[in-house]
C-alpha cells in the first residue's frame, strides 16, 4: 500500500505549500540546493531540517546541522521524530513555522465536538478564541520510573540463581511488565492563554488528543488570527 500523501504549509502564508514525496526526502534550509529553499527567512540555517518517509515510523522530521534548532510542537528535536496531521515544525526559536498536513482521505476517527466560531469549551470553561495563544499535545510516559523498578527486580532475582525454576519465571515476568507498562503514555492537550495561564486535559488516546487540538486550531484559523 502506498504511503499517505502529505504536504507542508507555511503558517504565515497558507498559499505557500510544499508537497512531500515518500521516495524523496524534503531538505529545508537557506542554501539553494534544498528542495525547500527559505533564503530570506530569519533563523533558518543553510541546511536546517529534513522531512522524509520511514517504512517503520511513517513521516518524520529530522534536525540537519541547524544552528538555532528545529522544534516540533514547541519541543526541540535532536534526532528524527514522527509527525502527525496538524503538527507544527518551527525552524529556530523565531523562524518560520511549517504545518504538516495529510492530503489523502483519512479513516474515520472520533472527532472532537465542534466549538462555536468565537469561543470553545475546555475543562468546563468557555474560552474566547482571542484569549488563546497556542494548543499543543504533550505525550509523556505514564510510568516514567518503570525501568528503575524493572532493574531492581532483575537484580533481586539474582538471589534466586541457585533455584532456576523460580529465577527464570521471575525474570520473564519482569521483562513483560516492563514492556507493557513502559509503552503506556498519557497524552495531554495544553491550551496556553494570552495571560500565560495554561489549561490541561489528559487523554488515553493520542488520536483523540490530536483531534481536539486540531479542532481548536481550526477555530483560531477561522477567526482570522494566525497563531504566533
């Protein structure tokens, strides 16, 4: 099955679009040899970032010899990171923002409720669109210290080496528990207001969190006020 088609859209000028080809990595920078050349953009290095398709991870963005860093959803990346529909890639702290968008029809998913044009309901509060600075999704491990507990249990299992019938089941159980618990994450939608206040809502499913984030960004865009 062919990869889902995608594109990058310049947030400050949505008429400027760069199509992505799964067979050809898209290089971004000031140098003329880049597929996406941003020669006049402040904060962009000669060879800044690459967006490419990976068979194992789908579409990913990678930092590429940049001086001011590459940021995905406000977090600096040092290696390649997967990107999802609606994610924002910023080139440097003050540089241009590129919005990653899927262009092929997406399978039906549970969508966030459609807010009204001038306000949204979030965590029981009604927020005016002009109060909102940004909306991002943060994904964090649900059990960040599981590796420490797994290592402690494995070291404790060394005491059972004279009894292999007890040692191996304990080690296997510890490994399975580490894999299952270590892979669980909590996805938090963070809405930052103009006054600096941040409001959060947690989701067990990343796609649901992204659907809500994209809904908020769509309302902001419809209101005619681009995000900073």
